């Protein structure tokens, strides 16, 4: 079975600074990989996803993520964070042949002015 | 607008009440999910339905009773709940067969905030 780890429970950055949120997965083959964002009191919104092909994936709101097979990672990045990016971020991994993904515990992003 | 609509958005109920949460998806998906999200806890998968058949029940107490009359609608019937059941309940949907170009991406509703008093 697949698993996913988000090592950071909280991340604090200053507005305008760059951001990288870590995600590590465990799966024997090439997985499906997702990042979601959840604003307070809202559901989860898909930011981006990787299935195959180019390992650098562009998403909405200026986010990108890079799939690194050698490191079993799918880290989320943004070059310049805005105060509105403060939210909870979830990484998820899906196994090929299974339609139910596994979610990480989430990373809470705090943005200081 | 994600294509997954949940009602009500907020619900306060007593421990002896019976209420239901409703979810409807307009994405043509065939799998639907209920998740529970409590403060300080990870996302918990509760139930999964695929083509109206329940395929996952992650040891959820019987006071939560799901119903899936068709692939577009999902209900969560609630009765004799406990205060610790207070949480955000998220409905989601996805394709379950084939991957096409978008794979089995899960789409979430906005959630129903449940408070048990």
C-alpha cells in the first residue's frame, strides 16, 4: 500500500519570500501525486497533479511541484508567497490501479506580513 | 465551484437528534467519498461508494449511516452522535475506472460543519 509523509506540521514564511513544502511518498511504482490547499472553513482545492511526463508540474495560484523519483518526493514550491496563501496544504499519493488516494497529515502555512 | 455540493454547510444537533448531510456531484463521476476532518487530526476516510456500492468502511461507528442512491448523490445519516463527532465532514467524488487524461483526481465539496451539543 502507498503512504505519504509531510514532515512539517507548520511552516512560517514572510510575505514575498519563497516557499517549499515537503512531501515524501512510499510506493513501489510511479504513483499519481497531488497537492491540495484548504483555506479555513473550506473544502480541499486541487492545486496541481502529476501522472506522467514532465516531472515539473505547474499548478494554479503560481504553485509548482517537482517529482523526484530518486528521492520519492513531490515538493511544492512558490517563488513569492502572498498573505492569501496562508492555508493548510495536503499532499496525496494514488496507486495505479486504485482510485482511492492516501493523504498526508497536512502542513499549515503561516504568512507573516 | 468544484462541482461537488454539500448541504447544509453548518449543522448543530443534540445527541438525541437525527439529521442527514447531503452531497451531490455534477462531474459525472462514479465514486463518492465521506471524509471526517477534526481539529489537530489528519483527514479520515470514512466511506467510499463505487457505482452505488459501498467499497470502504473504515471502522466507522454505526451512528453514522451512509446512503448512496445513485452515483450523483451521497448522504450521511446521523443519529445519537457524541460531542467528539463534532467536525468538518467532507464529501468528494472521482472517477474510479480508467484514467483518461485526468486520472482519478478527487474533487471535494466545501464541507459540512457539524457541532454536536
